[in-house]
């Protein structure tokens, strides 16, 4: 883990970026954290989250995704911020008709381990990439894009607007599935701007508003609380059956 001095310096830099509205600088600092040793060690440090969180109160979003995918229009699943790959592998098992399942993560160490760990499933592949530019380059209609456990919270408002717009306009039919934390005092019904929160200064976003503005239809939305507040959403382009 990073030294205490390094942690203090990093925290001060993120606080400065947040207080001055330097969203690009804040995003850069947050991305640096997940590229580094802390991001590499996160999933081994908190292994209980898979059983207690994903298979627990967060699981309704998986059932909603599977139900929304029954139209048969989707051939590929892409998870942004796939971490150790366990969530991706599980969801792939729930969607056996998919032809390709891709996990992206900004941390090269964890991607290397995933590549060795999941060789028995020919559909699964992993790539070290920043999800924001990767998605904007993608041309993969029929894709389900999933972000689980706090991924889009590290995108800026402009990043998310661009990604959602691209997925809706260029990649239809497409589906967006997310499970993201938001601040306790963030009013998802009325707030129109994203804002940083918590000790990490990650972003609370008005997800439904951004998705609908991009052209998505929200087919599932639910909140839950595990340590803090979470919002779960499944949205798809209107052209889907």
C-alpha cells in the first residue's frame, strides 16, 4: 500500500482539485490510484464483497439485466472496471447466449492474472484499458455495457455524457447496467449536475437524467444501502424489443 505521506499528499491534491472544480485533474488522480498498487490489491483486500454485496443486496440488478436481455438482440457483454473477473464470469454464466464477454480494467496487474485464471472459458477475454476512451472508440452494436461496484463514479460528468451518448446513438441496440454509489444528500430526482463526494472525491451522478438525455429508456431502478447508498439501473436503447 502507499506510504502515509503519499496518501496525505494524494488526498491533498484531490481536495484541491475538487475545491477548484478541476474535474479533469480529479479524474486523473483517481485513475492513478486504480492503476497503482492499491488498485491491484483492492479485490484481495476485500474478498467478502463478492458474496456479501454482489450476491446479496446488489443482485436484483443482475436479474433485471437477464430479463432485459431475453429479447435476443445482444451478443456481447463488456464490463468496465472488471477487477478480479468474478462478477463478469458469474454474469456470463447467466447469459449463455452471448458470443463474447470482455472485461476491461485500468490495472495491468489484475488483467494479467485474469488472463491466466479464466483460460477455461473461451468466451471470456480481458484487456487493460481505460473504459472512457475505449468505449468512445468501440463500434459494437448489440452490446451490454456493465459497471459494477463503483466505476462510473470515477468518470466526470462530461465523460459520462459522451459515453452514454455514443452507446445510445452509435451502438444501438445497446444496454447499460450499473451499480454505483451516490452521496446520501444527492437528490437523484432533481439534481442535474454531478458533484464529488466522500473521502475519495469520486462523483455522484444524476444517472437516470443522463441516460434519458442520451436516449436510453430506464427499465429498472432500485436503491439499496451497504455501508453507503447505492443506485442500481438497467437501461436500454428504445429500438430494442
